[in-house]
C-alpha cells in the first residue's frame, strides 16, 4: 500500500519545492495560513530575510529529493519488468553469497 503512495508524496515534494524556490514569500504565507489557523492575525506576520533565504534553500532540497524519488521509483519499476519469471525471488527466500 505504501509503495503506491510514494510517488504521490514525491510529487507533492516537487510541487512544494518549486513553490518554495521560486515564490518563497508566498510559500511562507501559505504555510502560515495552514499552520497558524488558530492564531489571531497570522497574515500580519512578515518573514525576515534570513527566513526567506532558508525557505528557498529548503525548497531546493525538497525539489531535489522529490525528483530523485520519482526517478528512483521509475528505475525500480523498469528493473522489475525486465526480470524473467524464473529469476523473481520473494523476500522470504534467503540470499546466498559466494565468498
């Protein structure tokens, strides 16, 4: 079940990373609206310059992580499709190493 949700999570990271890299102030305001819902006047808060820069840097990390996760998922799907039927093994089978 979780394997099916991973691409969705990685796609969300890519979208949020793009927003944070290119529009950091809008990303901060969006997060503020979501996280500070119970507080009074969260829209009046102004982020400092260092916080905007750190949002942009963390957005870059999310973007790279999301793209890497999506690409890795595509590569593993391609590898599983190339295995012949008799080469497939289950996780319960012990792995023998020749040393």
